[in-house]
């Protein structure tokens, strides 16, 4: 397994991808580099000592050695880095050096495309802080902003499905007419079977390829702007965590088909108008020209466990769209509930005194 480090050609410090500048940035000397410009650094600086000054591949024989228990040695500080088999990029817990593990992002696990981060870390933290501000029932740790330490930039593996489809569906519909005379009320219900069909083109229907992510979370931060897709380049991973997919495309296809059917049903259902009720009865769809691609999409992810329950909050790393569930301090909840109950009792007593001249 190989490590890839992104080193500043000027000072040798680790480079990180800056979503704001869309360049690799050195936090040590402040220099910024275009991804492609690093490849041309030798030509731009004839005094550069190394033949190539983009990034170094630190192979095991060159210092990124594996220990007997499966850990890896950071080529920068020699600290142990523990990674699982799905990890593509991570940080050294000792020196904060950013490393990309090449073997897990190669072959069938090499993405076809990716969207680089557009929302910067500071902006993501501010969005989460603003979301949590004023929520009185948050646990104490959230009130002192310690939760911000758990916010991380994460490239989520996605399968993107494209296809042309023909959908045919039937709906049961009703119209209800009511009237009355001097003696009775009348209800007349007419029943209809409505058919709808049409051709549709689906482009990049996303299904996340990670079992660590809740499908409801990933689907709620959509849509992504796929005009921002670019060819996969490991330089964009610098400074962020990345895993390869652990949900294969065959498994993801089940969810993709469900999303196709739901989208088609909604589109055709919206053409059935003028009825009191409409219920889908039959759904049929055929597809052709199906294509599947593997992409990495940016997500700012916050996870915490409170009272033995896992909470996940996500921010779309391209658009800034947020979704998530935050924990509730049960002690504070009962405190406020009792307070409101006492207040309600006092208000009722005052009303009783005012109305009846005595205590209820």
C-alpha cells in the first residue's frame, strides 16, 4: 500500500486542498498552487532540486512501513497511523500530516469523477453553529461549542446512474359530488381508471456507496450541481477524509430503481388533475442505455453519540445545504416542561380569580 503526500515545493510542509481558492494551499508559508501547476514546477523554477515537484509517492520501502498489527508509519513523523481497508485518505493523529493511501483508490476502486469541496471549513462550522444557536434543549457540550471538533470534511463514495426510461402507470381516481334537499344529504362518488405514460431521461441519479452514511441524510442534502464534476485527482483529497465504497453497484441498483420509479410516479401523478383523490395502482418501467459511474462527492459531516444514540448532521460541501438531527438534553427537557406546567397552572389560577373571585 502506498502513501501519497502533498508537499509544498517552497518549504516542504504538507499541502491541503482549499475549497475557497480551489488550489492546494500551504498553511506554513501561505503559498497556493494549481493542481496542474505542480507538475510544471520544475520548468518554472530551474533551481528546484527534485526532478518533479508535484507530490511524492512514499512507498513502504521508502519509509511508509507497515507494522505487524496492520498499522502504517507516517512518513513525516514516524507515528503509527491506523486505517481500515476502506480508507482512501486520512490525517496523521500526531503531526496532522495529510496522506492518501493510493492502493485503496486504484483499479476498480478508482473513481471516475469527483466534485471538489466548495464550502470551506470555517463556513461549515459557522453554519452548524448558527443552526445550534438558541436551541435551549441541546446538551451542555453543545453550548460551549465543543461539538465543532467533531465536524470533518468527508468525500462520500456515490454511484451515479444514467438511463433513458419509458414509464407506464395506472391510477385509481375519484370525483365526489354532494348535495342536499329538505330531507336528505346525498353523496355521489364516481370512480375512474386513469392511464399515463411517457419517456424520461435520467442523469446522475445518486446512491451513496457507504454503509456508514444514512440514505435519508445523503438524499436530503441533494441536489449536487453535476456541472462541477471533474476527473478524479487525488490532490483534491488532501485535507479531507475519504473511504472507498463498501456498497457495490449491484446492491446500489436496487435503491436507484426505487428512486427512478418514485420520480416517474410523481411526474405522471402530477398530470392527473381534476379528481378528488388519486392513488397509484400499477407501475411499469423499462430502461435502456443504462450507465453507471463511480464518484466522490463532498460532505461536511458531524457525528456524535448521546445517550447511546448516534446523531448525524450533514452539510453539502458544494452547495451548503444542511440536514440533520441534534440530541436533546433530557434533564433540560423535563425542567422546561415542568416550568411550562407550573406557568400554565399559575395562569389558570389568575384567570379563576379574575372570573370567579377565588382560587380554582
